[in-house]
C-alpha cells in the first residue's frame, strides 16, 4: 500500500491535485491511499507515516519548507514533491528539505504523470533492494501447540526488539513475534542494519526514532521506550551520526 498525503491550504488546488493523482494511480499496479491536510500543523500532528507527500510551500502558519524539514526528521525515507507558485523558493526546497522534486502551479496532468513515473520507479527499486533478516519465531498453532518456523522480516518494518519474559519480542507496526536469543548476540547482528541498544532490554531501529526526551525514545508508531542513564550519551551520539549520514 502506497501512502500518499496532500498538504495545501487552498481547497481547489488540493481537490485538483487529488483528482490528478487518482487518475494516474488508478491505472498503476500499486494499491494506494490518499489523505489530505489543510495546514502544516495538522500534517505534523498526524500519526500517519507516508511514502509520498505533495506539499505546498506557501502555507499559512508554518510554511512548506519548515514543515518538510520537520517531517523528514522522523520520516527520512519520505519523498516530498513541492507545489508552488513561486519559483524562487524551489532551490531552497531542494537544499533544505531535500525535496524529490517541485511542481510550479498550475499543476497539470502531464506534470503529475511525469513525476509519478519517476517516484514509483524509485520506490520500486528501493523495495527490490530492501534488507531482510530471518528469525526462528515461536507461534501457537490452531491446536494450541507451540511450534517454530523461520520467518523473513524487512529491516525497515521492525521498530524494535524487546527482551521479555526470557524471550525476545520483534515489534512491527501492527504485529509482534517472539523468538529466543541473547540480546548481546542480536545487537551484534543488527548493528549492521542501524539498530542500537538504548536499554539492556531494548534494541531500537534508528530509522523509526522520532525524538529523544529525557530518558525516553519516541518512535514513529507512537511507542515510547526507555533509555538507560548509562547508555544515554552513546545512544544519542549514534543517533545523531545516523541522521547526519541519512541527509
């Protein structure tokens, strides 16, 4: 499912853009969902995670460049296409918010089709290059019996691991699985995939860290996990390094 957002404070521009995007996507092999926002503040308050964002630069309140810069702090894989009537802001949009592209209004079908061709090609290539890891998970069968099987997981889908009741829990956005391992061995294995230990019982995917406040880590799925005082400084340092390397 490709998750798409449109953020524009002009209702007519929003509706027109939605119609154009629907027209293109309905002919593509991708399933998709579109959500609309009328301000940057409303978008930032949303708990949704998007793959593609059409973002107007000249928003009331926070402007689109400020919003794009802010939202990419917690969703670094997001593709942003700016829409604007002011060409002079386009360079700033690319440099500050790392926009995928920008479209000068009025937005037309040809412009949208061209950009979506590029976006979907890029997303498809990224999907084919996804890193995966495998674990021997434990599950209860329909007969109430405990059995184990090997299951592959896309690294990006894993939010964190938690040592729990002598087992390790894999936490995805809407699912969780359990397997047996030592946290130290797991941390060594997952460090190559940008996972870091923030607490003796938690190993977190740095891609999904929204912010750190005090001794708590806030994730994109709204989960909050602890940071131990002993590990706080080192964890913050590694997170900052990861963010810098992702820009």
